[in-house]
């Protein structure tokens, strides 16, 4: 098998049942090390399946952000192996605080909501990252409160999925505004929503507004 001679093999954690890994395990061979990225979003039983095929492992993630995705109400499934081991063996945990994405406005709100009350905060890798802006006049973020607007209530599909038509139109109007008054390309804009049904409604609304080429996805994608 070609992969047997490779130094590094990349895979999703859900692919461990594939024959390539089962064959490796049947030969009673172990990987030297396995690295699980976004480990805080993986349920513990699934994560353990990856660890048992290696001599050492490294879990990478942020348990102050997204937790494991599960439809079960069992409290143990809401705790990742990353979080459990970090709490049990804090001497083996290493906190990375340098970030390469957010400007200082977005970083400030992230630190305030997630990190400062845990005794640390993130810092930007460079001044260029900290000062980057779409324009010199606009803030890096804004909030639109729909709670007092008419027709602000969520609706459900026959299968029980949530969507909100008012927020669909607000999203489209905001995108229209950005495209009209800035140099943003459509590929520079992304829409994130919690629900699959809302994706479909936003995509339909974008078509009504004559807007194409905008990526719409859920948080987990």
C-alpha cells in the first residue's frame, strides 16, 4: 500500500473505520503520534478511537468556544476529552495566545467575552493584523437587535428546523449596502447561521435581491 511508506497521513477523525486504518491496526502497528485538530468539538468516544492507534497524541482546540456537537442531553457527551484531560493534567496543557486573524476591535470583544476572566488574553502577531480594516471609517463589528421589530419571531419547518425571514432580509440588505459602498468582492463576504433551514431561506432571499456568489453556511461548516 502506497500510504505505508508515508511520513504523514491526514484524515478526518470519522474516517478511522476505513480499511486503510483497520489494516494498519490489524498489523499491530501504531503511529508514532496522532494530532487531533479542533479536538474540543469532538465527542470523547470518537476522540478515543483516534488515540488508541498511536504511541503519543496531541489534542489541539479551544474549549472556551464550540463544544462537541451532539443531539443527546447526556452531560458527559457535552464534555470533550480535551477539556477532561486539561482539567485533570493541567501541567500537560499549553495555552497559545498569539492570534493571526482578528483586528484589535474584534480581538477586544473576543478577549472580553471568552478569555480575560480566565486569567489570560490573546494578542495579535503583528501590528498589521491588529490595525487591518475594511475602511478607515467603519467599525469592525455591529449588532442589529431584532427583538423589538415586527415579525421578529422564529418559525419552524414541518421537520422542526428553525428559520427567521426578517433576519434573512436584514442580512440581504446589509450585503447590498456593503457591495454598493465598498470595494468588497462577493467572495469576501460570508454569512454564518446556526440552522440549515435558515441557510435555504437566506439563499432564497439573496436570489430575490439579485445577489449571487455569497457563501452561506452553518457555524459547524
